[in-house]
C-alpha cells in the first residue's frame, strides 16, 4: 500500500504552528481563546480574527520566544 498523506488546507497561521510543532490547544491556553477559534484560524486563510484576538495570539507567541507579527498571518 502506498504511503500518502492527506494534506489539510492551512492558513499562514496554521502552517506556522505546524512548522514549529505548536499544538493548537497550547495556543488556546496561553492566549485565552477557545480551541475552536484557534482551529478555525489555523484552517482557513479567509478566517480573520478581530484585532484584540490577533494581538492576544501574537503577544502570547512572542512571550514564548517566537518572533512574529500580525502581518505574518493576517491582513487586518
């Protein structure tokens, strides 16, 4: 049997967390957003958080040592 991976459609944010092995549950817990919301943002590039939510995600990732900006993931 051929070993094929099913590729999920991912947003820039989703690709980032996948690349660094960051769990969506971890992002949710440090940012204070729901796991469902983080999942939506990781799946769909058209899904854009409000400014407050985006800032919470970015601030949380920076606090953990990731050099990221809002514009890396979303056009707000």
